[in-house]
C-alpha cells in the first residue's frame, strides 16, 4: 500500500496488516481525496474503522490534523501505532481502541469522518452513529450493491460507485 498524495506521496506503508482487514484501494482513495479536496490543512479527521489506517494516513499526508484512527481490535491498534511511529506522524495522527458504533457521552466532533466498515455490515447503524460526530462531511465506503441510508433534511447525500465499491458522501448543508 502506498500513500497516493500529499507530503508522504508514494511512501509505502509497512506490510503489517491484521488478518481480515480490507484496505481501501488506491483508485478509490484517490477518487475520495479528489472529491474532498487535496488541501485539508487544519481539518480534524476521524477514521472510524481503522483497519490498515490508510485513510487516516492519506488524510494526514494531505495536511489534515489532528487525525484520530479508531479501531475495536487491540491488535489492530497496536499495528496502527507502530505504523504511525514508523512514518513519523505521532504529532498529527493518534490511534485509539474503541467502538465507533458506541462512541460514549464524551464523543468528539470532527470536520471529516471516514468510515469503511465490513461490507457485510448494515449501513444504517454507521450513519446513525457517525453523522452526529461530523460538522462537515461523513464519507462511508461500502459495497456498491447496497444503497446508503437516506440522510436527515439538513444533510445532502451523493454516492459514487467504483466497480464493487461505493463512496457515499453525507455533507452538512
């Protein structure tokens, strides 16, 4: 896996990825960040599903910060922390153990929330849990065969498909 843009462009991530993790492909990542914008300076970001951490690291490479990567597997978080250290991004990116579907009462709000849950999961619980945590944009990656849940009236939904993958953009008006 390589970072596709920003200050760490072309940098290869360590091959350590936990079994069962499906990283977002480079074509989809490039499309996502072309839509979101390459200049994310000062944009706070939550990568709600961690995994390989590629979405968070891509955002940080493009100027976002602070960036928080959340994952519900302790082993994945340990790998993420090592990857963040190896890239020298400890000042911009943090990895934390937790379940994004149950954020708790002290849940922080972010400008941009990125989520790539397992394709077998229902999408509605993800949108319900994460939309309140964004002040600008929620990007949900999912199986292109699934239709994303309808948003509330104050949110605009736009979905783009890339082969078997879809990106649904929930943008606050």
